[in-house]
């Protein structure tokens, strides 16, 4: 099994983090090492995959908090397992609860407040990015936990690059021109840059942000991509947790 770690989190022993890939010795096409039960994969296989992955992330009784991601800007503060329901961002100060973000091209962003001992996981597709869900999540952290931007460490996980994310005019009109690349009459959206700028605008220091340069679309052997594989695409999970 291959797991992507965040170097920026490695200096903080109080948190556990990992991002799954397609690769594991026991999985087969078309879904490979898939973390989602909603893509047509065998549920028993998915459960085995999740157990294998979670055991490598956090060797403790498992409390994994999922959410039903709806491409919106709903943010939930998790105080106990089972709180999330429909949302695209979760925040918790509870130790031992792992926040799980599912993705197969969209941005997945993970935040850690090293002072308040607070974590967040955000799912940001184009709709969530348009609605500024990352910026709003940082706002909730500030309002409800007195979190300060200067204490935030952020990791932006692998996602689709602007080079491969072609969008229509209805999407183009929702974004500032600096996030749109026009190539031979086709439009491409830079979600990574938009979300990076949301972090900066909220006051997070650039040196405390790590951006993965891996493109989910380009890395066929490593990463799931719905844009590339369609209904045969599996899903990755990014998981962050405050250790007990």
C-alpha cells in the first residue's frame, strides 16, 4: 500500500495524517484501492481497504468521521462521532476522532491549529471553491475556537491540475479571470490557486502551506480521477486526527 504523507505535518507529533492512493497489493481493477462504497465497488472490499488504510494512519480504536459531501459550503463542528451528515467541511478539537475527506479530483485541504489543538478537513470542488468554503471554514475556527491564522498549518492534497480541468462558460463566469486559463478557445480552471489564495486572504502564512504538485488526472498509476476514469473511478481518502 502506498500512502501520501504531508511533510508539513511531520513536525507535529500530536496529529496523524495520511492520503490514500490506488496502490495496494490485494486490490484489482477497475476500482483498485478504493475508499468509497458509493461507486459500485464491492462493499466488503471497500471495508477491508478502509481497515488496512486506517490501521496505517492511526493505531488506536478507530473513530472515523465521514460526511455526505454535497459540493456546498456547509461546515460542521464535530463534538462526537456521527455529527456530520451533509457537509463539505468538518472541524474538531476532539482527540481520537479522525476526519475523512473523500476525493477523486477535487481539492482536499487539511488544517491544523498547533496552538488551539484544532483540526479541519475541507472538500472543495468548483462549487465549494466558488462559495469560498475554505475561507469560511477558517472563519468558523476563528469565531468558535478563537483560532488565529498565524497558528494554522495547511496541506493541500493531490487534485486535478488546471492543465486538465476543462470547464464550460457557466463555470468560468463564477471565477475571477486569474483562475481561468484560456487555451485555444478552451477554458481551464485553477482550483488549487483559488484555494491557496483563500488561505492567504485569511491570514495563513505562505511558509505554513504545503501544496501537493501531484495531479490526480496525470498520475494514472497512483491516483484516482473521475475526470479520467468516469464511473470506473475509485475514491481516495485523506484523514487527519488529533492523537489521544
